[in-house]
């Protein structure tokens, strides 16, 4: 149940004799309107809405000669609901007597190009729920442009889109405010981000792996060169040690001193200096292997 501001809140004039109450069995639904100010100057504060309603009442009663402001209820962007004729009284807003008998009339206080706020939508849903309690068969929610015999832009494109989305339908959850197209767009966005992240991780791992492969290749190259040098030195020492050098007086060779290779043997200084940072192939072959040359 909506808390409706009374007519006194907008300083309404008393209505003249009018069409009376709607006939419950004839009512098919509610029609959504806007003021059609032709301006983009918003009408948001309570004072501004009250003043605007009074102006539209004057116009409808004095210029158009109607009994009262044409609509049943107004809803503004702050979610205030205003009693105009009230939901029981037939409106004069829909276009002719037939559509006025078949539909209620709810005014959304929107100006040109303005999107209905979440508060406006929530209150409008509640007003329509109240409407349906009075008129159980009156479940349709139509833009004025869909029922008026003459063409009209009312209630403007944003409200028409909101009606089409079901934004004013009671029970509609704000959580469902995304259209299927918006939902798909979000899904695509998340998938694209996930793929980009997976690619980034892949590249990062590959780069790390390449660095590790390079470091290993360098280690192996150094180790092999040092080992070669040490082995060569040990082999030379062994050969030297077993070579017959001295004969004793009786012609028998002296027993050679056994030679134990010194594990700390340093490479022959005549060997070329080892490059502690040999050049490593900066462009590994496609299979990722390095070929230390
Ligand atoms: Zn209208």
C-alpha cells in the first residue's frame, strides 16, 4: 500500500462535476503518461512537483474545460505518490471516453530525455499493485501511445522502454533490471577478461621458464668447460707420473711415486681463460631448447 500525498499537498482546487468512478468489470489496465512539457528542465523537489501539478490542473480545467487534472495518480523521481483524481475516479487523460473507461491513468513526472529513477519505478510498481487490488482484471500496463486513438509521443521513449522491460510491473525485482542484451554484454566482458588473464599468466610462465632454461644452459656450459680443463690436467699428471724417468745403477727403473690426482688441481694456465658469462643464444629454437655451442 502506497502512502499517497493528499490533494492538499499540491494545493489542489476542488474538482468540478466529472465522470465519476470507473466500472471495475470494464477496467483492463493502467496507462502510463508523462506531462510532455517539451522541456528538459527537471521537476524534482516536492515544491516543484506541487507547483507543476497545480499548473497542469489549471490548464486542464480552465483551458481544456475538464473537471479536474486529467490523471488519477502522479509519481515523481523521488518516489513520491500524489493523489490527483485518485485510483477510483475515471481519468480524462487517455484520449476518448472508451479508453478512459478501460484504463486508469498514472502520470510520471518526467521531462524530455529523463530516465525514470529506481524510486519512481518502485513506487509506480506499488501504485499499480494497488490499482490491481481495485481492478483484478486490470492487469495491463500500457504506454499512452499504445491506446490513444490519435498519435502521441506520451510517455516518452525512456518510460516506454521501462514499460517494455517490465520495470513498472509489480513483483519485478530491481536485481533483474538488466535486459537480456545487457546480461550477454556482461557475460562477454567477463569471458574476455578471463581469456586475457589466462593469456597473461601463460606469457608470464613462459618468460620465467625461458629464463630458467637460459640459466641452466649457462651453468652446464661452465661446468663442462671447467670439468674438461680439470680432467685434462689430471690426465697429463698421470701420464707424466708413469713415464720412465730414472734408471737405477743396475738398470731397473725406480718405482714411480704413486700419483693421486689433486682434486683442487687448477686448470693448466696455458688453457684459455674461461668466460664467466659466455654468450647464450638469446633466441631459443621453437621447441624451447638451447644449444650451447
Ligand atoms: Zn499521456
